[in-house]
C-alpha cells in the first residue's frame, strides 16, 4: 500500500531537514520547494534515501512565472519542476526550485543522478533558456536548426517572430518577419475567488 | 586502394526524416564503424507544433482536441489524462458509467495502438502479412470510434466531467453500392444488427482468436526470432535510470502498471493481469505487448457486461463544467446562460497545480497543469512516454548493426505526435 501524503511528507522532511523551503499537499500530491544551491544534493538524497527511493525521473520542465495572475507574481521568474516516482515504494513527489538570476537562469544538471533527464533538460533549455550546468550535450531539441529565442517564455508571441516561405527567384527557402496579426478570440480572465458559486 | 596503412574512419549517415522505417519524421544521424553503430543521435522536433503553448492561449475545453493529435495512435488515452487533470483540480466527480465508458475506450485504444505497432514492426522486419491482418481488425475498431464520436481517429470524446454522449443504440451499417451486392451486404452487416455494445462484444469474442493468429505467424518464426531475440537489451536498473515506462519497463521484468499500482477510473474494480518480460530484449517486449492485447480484450468484455446492465448519466450535472442538455438549454433561461458562459468564457479552474497520469499504450502519459484561476491553463506540460524511450535509443543501438536500428525503433513503439508535441 502506498503511504498517505502526510506520512510521506514527514519522511521527506526528515531526510532533507531545513533544505525544504516550503511544502504543500494538494489533491493528495506533495510539492516541495528547495533552494537552487542545494539542487544536486537534494536530488541525490531523494534518490538514495532508503525510505524514499525515487528511482524514476518522470518529468522535468521549466515554468515561466512572469505573467502569473496577470503580472501579480513577485519573486524569481524561472522555475524548474521535477516530477518523481518511486517504483520500489509506489509514491510520487514534485520538487520545485527557482533559478536565482532572471537574466541568466542557471542550475546544475542532474545527469549524474537520473540519466533520464538528458532530453528533458535540453527541452527546458530550448523552450525557456534555462542553462543546465554540467550537461554534456546542451543543444536545442524541439525547435528548428538555427532558431532564435526561447518560445515558451511568456514574452514570446504565439505566432513567433519569423515565418518561412519558398522564394522562387532565389530558389531557396527564406525567413522573413511574420505577416499575420496576432488575434485574441477568447480573452484570458482571472475572476475573484468563488466566482459564480451557487 | 586498400593498404595496411589506410586511414580507417567512421562513417556518418543520415537516416530519415523521410525513411519509411523511421515511423514518422525521425531524423537519425548514425555514426558507423563499418556496419556497426558507434553513436545514434536522434534529431526530433520536426513535428513540433507547440501544443503546450497553444493550450495556454485556449480555454480548457478548446484544448481537448489538441490531445488527440499528440500521440495520434492512442487518442482517447491522451484525452483521459487531460480531463483527469482538470477534474482533480476542480474536484469534480465523474459518473460511474462515464468511467466505465472511458476504461472501455482506453482499452480499445490500447488494442488499436498495439495492432498498429505490431503491423509496422513486423513490416519493418520483413513480415508483410501481419500488417494486413492487423489493419483488418483496426478497421472494426475504427468503426466503433466513428459510431460513437463521428470521427475515426481524432475523437474529442472525453470531456471534463465525463464523456460527450452515451453509446448509440444502433451500429451504422454498410450501404448497397456497385461493388457490394446483396449477399455481400448481408455478410458485412451480420454483426451490425444490434447496438454499438453488441458489436464490441462480438468483436471481443473474435479477437482472442485473432491474437492467436498473429502469434502463429511470429512467435515461433525463425526469422522473427533472429531479428528480435537479444536485440536492444535493457537491464531492469538501466530501464529505470533511463526513465522508461509501460511495456518498455515491463519487458525488462519490472512489475509496474499504473492501472494496478495507482489505479484511476474504475481499474480497481476490474480483473486483469500484468504481463512482464524477463530478458528485456525486443522479443520479450513483443510477447508483453501481445499478452497486453489479450488482457485489454478481457477488460473490454468486463466493461461491456457492466455497461449493458447499468444505464445512467455519462457526464457531470455541474453546468459550470459540462454543458446542459440541448433541450434544457432551449427551454430554461439559467441553462441558456450556463451554456453561453461555458462556450464563450469557458470554465474557471481553481488556482493550483496537479499531475495526472494514465497508463498509456506506450508508457506513462502525464499532464502537469498549473492554473492561476483563469479560464485558460497557465502552464501545461505533457509528459510523453516516447520522449524518454527515444532518448534511450542511442544506448540501446550501440554495437548493433544498421538493420537492427530498424528493429529497435520498432520495439520502442514511437509516434512523433507525442515526442515532438
């Protein structure tokens, strides 16, 4: 039987001590936030502690919080979120850390701990521009060869900056600034709490 | 030309992106020493459509059809994970009948996916017939998809709160044409006389025999074994380190299935078994997937029996999430407002974050959703199983021959819709 989230959180706190900045249980899922300086150490403890044994790295992704609640966000802009699974003990954990510098978000690579993060770190680098120090092969992965910018940042327009077409005179594909106007059909709205509740 | 002092250097060749065995748009840069792979570098992203970014600019409901287009061979399972994420954040109960319908279609989708995998994998390795057999059965299941949702592949059937509509009472039948005479029609329509559930029941009775047919073609086939036994071996510990899930993990002998270990929907009420492999090679993964088809078929039979006996609602009656009935909308002012607000502004999902995962045909498909309380997700991360599996290709193919790369791509069961997203 899997542990209840409360018991698991106690064990995580026991193993990590004061490295846990905040912790939260919602929808029976645990989220902890750790300082970026302890990133490598925390992950090694989570994998190697007998009672936790997070042996499978499920997902690693970047998040850009700059537009959260329409700009009400205070604090660092870029976060990296790690979703972990323990097959041995059958439980899950979510770990978040905020990168210290908004201009050059950088944190150590987890390649030594879970080799599975390889492509996930490349993806976070490609889409958010988060640099993983120590990654052996930090290339772009999903975007085009020679792409400029980091498309999943909130200040990158949905239609992008350039478009591509075939030029019959030059007889090759050329890039030019986008010609389509961005259009919002359904505006984004944040309502007050309990909006419309009966 | 050849002398003892001739310089020996590695060859680099391009495999794909328009290679028929590349299963879509995989570009593979292979570094070769003679015919032996030294390094394989997959270049992905040729099908990158930015689904996650697009979802940030659409309401929650508008993104449902995008999920079909991720792993376009396991359409409804993707929708399931997405709808589950919204339901968990909002705390919505899904009616039991809807859960059984979801499980039934998840398993139909698993059979569809595994049939395509089997057909193309065998075709890559040189067995033509299996492909034709597998597509014959896929056609029947596609007809079920079409009868229920109106679309053969991109269904958009699961909605937050349940499923779009109940299963129809009649199965569509073949019409007469120049090519189909009376006796053809009678034969083709023979098992289409009843409801959709009757048709699925009839199919599931036949299907065990079909799987046996495929097995007689392949399981003891000498060529098949030569091409798959000992190819792409992954040790159990390595499979975990590389982040493998689903049949890739079970083929290496690890007992892990979300449906059993962390059950969602109604899987805890159904009876099925998890097959695992021993050696972790391509042949074991083949055996695992074949058995999974039988187990899926058992699940389908159990769901059909339950659904026949238990009518009921198939979508939540919370009209902040699910639309009211057409009739109610036309006759009741309040329902009209609900309908209008739901389809213009969309639903508001409370602030928070959630990770919802399903046991997808290929592995663990997860949806990590952050909502800031708006009518659109703040961030949607789709965890695709194929992404981790393809990252392991380099390690799996080192030391193998070029022809084995094709077998390894086949055994990975990759589809580019979900890798590139």
